C-alpha cells in the first residue's frame, strides 16, 4: 500500500465526514476509498473510524493519526513548493476560522482576488465567534480578537482597531446623546456576552480613567446580534471600528464620547500549537493583513 496515498485518503474522509465525500474530493470511487481505509486499519492494527447512520467519526487513535497525517502531508507539500520555487502557486485546501461579522465584512468580500491569484487552492471558511480547537477542527489559521487565553499558542498580531460607543441617529434622537461616560448608565446598552464584552465599560481621557456599569434589556452572544440590535435602534454598544465599518462611513451609525478612549482591540493570526505554519496559512495571513491596511480598517487607537 502507498502510505502517502493512504494518508491522503484518510484525511479526505475525515474532513469530508464520509467515505462518499472523501471519494468525491479525491475523484475516485467509494469502494476504493473504503478498501484503502480498511487496509490502513489492518496495517496499523487499530480501528480509526466509527461508522453510524449519521456518517463516521474518528476514534481516539483515528483523531491522533489524522492530526499527524495532515501535518505530514502539509510538510510534503511545503517541500515540493520549496523545490519548485517561490513563484509556484499554492494548491490544495486551506481551512481558516474567524468571527462571523469580521469575516463577513473584511475577509469574504475580498476572497476573489486571493482565489484568483491561487487558482489551485480551495479555502474552507469556518465562521464562529467562539475560540474553536484548531487541531480538532483541522484549522490552518484562525483570526482572533482581544487578549489570547493561551500564551503557548503560536500567534502573530496583524492589526489593531479603535473601539467606540455607537448607536444610530434615530436612537440618539429619542434617548439623547451621552456627554460623559457616567450618562451611559441611563441608556439601553446592547450587552455582548463574549470575550471583550460585558457590562463594565472602561474609558480613559488623558490621565483620567473611569468605568461605568451599563445595563439594558438585550444581551446577545454573537457580534451579528450586536449589529442587528444597534441598527434596529435598540440601544448603544461598544464595538470596534471593524464591526461597523460601512455604517460609520455612511453615517447610519455614529460614534459618541469620542473624546474618551476605550481600550483598543488587537487582531491575531493564530496557528495550531506545535505545528509550523504552512505556506498557505502564511500567505493568507499576509493577505488579510494587507487588506486591512489597504482599507484603513486596522487603525491604532
């Protein structure tokens, strides 16, 4: 049995979630894929996948084999890319992960130029406001905001955005424009219940610092919900310039208390621990960093 082919077949089956899906990815028949996995399990002497009516999932041994096989395939691709020279295009599959709103506004609309530049490359975009397990999800690079929980992660800061208190002109017309942070206590706050959110909003102006406890009738667990609530005139929110970039530019949303500064938010490219970032991941990270710089979205506070 060709060990590399067996590895590629197994990785394709796990990522597709079925033998048939893996066969389609590899453009081979399903019987050939099933036979290859059976032979691999026989050679290793362990069961790698559990089959059910809902598809298949890797066993513990299968998950470990998947992670190492994927890493080995990527390193072989890296070696071939280096041998062909840096002018060679990227190919294969790249899995990225990003928060829903950030990706919708700043990554997905710009993907055409990256895909055009690399016609042999396919990209899986995993959208999740939570910090998913990169190894478990097979992610090559994730884009995360704020402080990183795990200092052992391989990460690179690629941008920073100012944050503001924002609301619509219609909301401020009805509720009044706050002139000091303390006045926010009487406003309806859209509370974001994820990292970087909460009901304690801290401000700085010169050497002065102040914090205010806000409250409101709406709490949401995704940035898309914050956007929808603000645009529906339901209240004010603390948000990065990234989150409301189009509306801040058009005036549909306005920032208030701009003479007070909120802590800025950092954007990190995070790579799976213990693995060298692939050429594909590095290229896409550079693309996102350049895109934000060109748009002026990564404005330092």
